[in-house]
């Protein structure tokens, strides 16, 4: 086993990019510099005006109002501006909206949330305590109630007054932070979702040896902490951040927690750099920060629990800390801190994780025998199946290649069509060069656009997400993103053709181009 060695910790200088100004006459107004404070303000002002008045105005019924909640820079001077909604003073869950505007003040897309009827009752008849008791039955073990509030819950079929109870505890296999919505008029459970995204791990060593990760400390005391990426550190499970007297980490032994932390930090740092360089995102959380990782969970598992990434082991006791598992789990945090969370279809959570894992592998571009870019998930570990998932042909692992109105309830299986779409968009159906052939559901032949442009399209769709987003809505949102990225419509057409090739149908709200 080759030794995995950390050279002296490097501190990366993060440059925002220098802009050389130009002189304009005193009576002229210079256009905002891309991604400057003025450009950000111009995009926000344009979005606020669009949603407040005119044909794109969001408020449709008395008592309805919108509040800007999240501004996320994207690429090409584009900004995602998200809005939450209230109805007669109550928060509307499932009623958010998103706008895509640029730094010149042009609005490209207004993606509204689902409509709220004008006659939704706002006085509960079911007490909050009764709703809490009902909610508690949905989690295997409840440690505490984190929050409780009265909301208007927009569902796929109806809008109801509901008690939202947030429970902290455990499912049968992992921690849970479960949101449960109980009808405040009838007492029935309407819906629930868990902030903890738990999944199987898939890992192998990174290289070539030695690899360099960013750490902290000097003078005989070093810490597994990255001060250039706020929030990122690695700790032993149920213990503190790793420390040692020399800035030389890891043994190459896959059962060593220190080696697991080296792999985990390396992968998180590569994903951070990919997000910044390829997608224009500022850190995993979009605002310049991220979450710590802990290694040492005594389970065959890895998960994101809303505050950290937790790494367990495979069936041979090897810590699951390489790029695809770390990229996948941190992607659940990216998902959580993007507009319109959560997806309405569970498979979209897991497909998002696989896509960001594939993007991280491609960005790092490690040579064999390390974790090479390959569009497979879990190919190097012992988790009972090898690989766990094939993005180019999900059916090889028993997952659906093609979308259907009824998808498998298991979220990793239901990710099949999204993973398949991403591969077809990035690489095409027969890319050559040693890359695998990918069958299409409509027997078409496609050429890819490359993984970085495909990543921009998917991430742009994520920035336009609204509550209740399912497969057809992801299709629409990524089409809007592709249209904004490429005014020639070439990227739009390839995005559309890839969705057609996995059987996700067009809907009345889909854009056209030109």
C-alpha cells in the first residue's frame, strides 16, 4: 500500500479577479462592471421590479406577499434571486419563486411558485400539541423538537393550513432532522422530508502520492483545518479536529482515520475549487463557507446531517473518504442552500449528489489507478455491488434509464434518469475515446457538450428551482438555464434532446429557443 503523505500545508490565495476600469465622460453612465456591487444591485432591482408589477408579478390573491431571501451569483454576470412567500401573515411552504437576472438589469426568467387559492383558512382547529404527537410517530427515535410553526403548505394536489414540526432524532439507520406537516384542520399527515441525506459510500485513494492539502498551524502544532475555506476541517467521530506536531498526515492504510481525513479534505477542497472555477459558486454553501467532515462512523454508510459530512466505512473497514463519496455528500449541502429546497422527487436529491461527484472527479482529473473521471459510482469499494450506479447506463445496476410517471420509491434507484440525462448531455450517446456507449430511450443519437458546460446547465437549473420541483420541472429549469448561457440556442437544443432521450416529457411551461 503506497503511503499517502501530506507535504507542508499550503495556503491558497483566493483571487476574486482584477477589473481594469475605464474612464467615461462626466455626463455618461458607465455600465456596471460584471459581478461588481453595482451589477449585483442592478440584477436585484430588476428582479424586485419584475416580481412586484407587470406581467410577471407574483402576488395573485389578497393577503399574498413575497420577500427576497437569497441572491446567488452564477456565471456570465447572471444572478439567481429567490423569493419566499407569505399568505395572510403565515409562511407559505412550497410557494417560493426564483428569478434569473443579469448585472445590466435584464430579467431572463421568472419562475413562479404554485398558486395559492384565495380562500385558504388560517385558523387551526387541531392543537399544536396534537400535531406534534402525530409528527413524532414518523421518526424512529425523537431526541427533541427543533421547531414548530403554523404554515400554509402547498402540495401537488391541494393547499392546506398545516403545523410544521421539525424533529431531531434518528431513523432506523442514520440521524434525522425530519420536517412533518400535519393538516391543522383534520390532523392528517400531509407530507414530510428529512434534511439528513444519507447514502452508501464509495471511495478510493487519491493521488499521485504525495498529495497536498491545506491545513493550519505552525511551530509544533498543526490542525486538520482549512482556514482558506471557512468551516472546513476534519475530526475523529465524536472527538475533536485532528492535530499533530508535524504537518505530515496519513499512512496510506485505508483503515486509518488520519488517512481517511486526508482523503476527505482533499476531496472537499477539490469540489470547492470546481464550484468556484467551473460554476461560479462561492463555497459549498454559496456564501463563502462549507461544513466540517468527521471520519469514524462505525457503519457502512456516509451522510450529510445538515451540519457536517459524516464518513463511515465499507465492508472491508476502509473509510469512505474519496472524491465521489465526499463530493456526493457535500452536494446535499449545496442542494440545501440553493433556492426551492427540497426537491419533490427523492431521486433528484441523489442524482444531484452523483452529478456533483462526477464534476469533482472530472475537475481533479486524477490518473489511473486513482479515482479517474468515469461516470460510475462506488466502483472501488466493497459495498455489495460494484459499481453502485452507472450514470451512462443506469439499468446495469437495475435502475431505470428512462423516466416514467411512477418512479421507484428508493431514491438512489430513482436517480437513474437524471444521471442518464447528465451523461448524454455531457458526453453523448456514443462519445468514443474509450468512454462508454449510452443507450437512449427514443433511439436517437446525441453528441455531448462536455462535462463543464453540462455542469453549468444543471447548476443553473438548480438556481431556478422552486418548491415542488419534479423531473418535468427540472427539465424546464435547465432549459431556461441553457438558453441564458447560450443565445445561439445550440446548448438549449442539446439540453432538450437529452431530456427527450431519457423520456422526460415537455410541459406547457417549457421555454422555446429562439
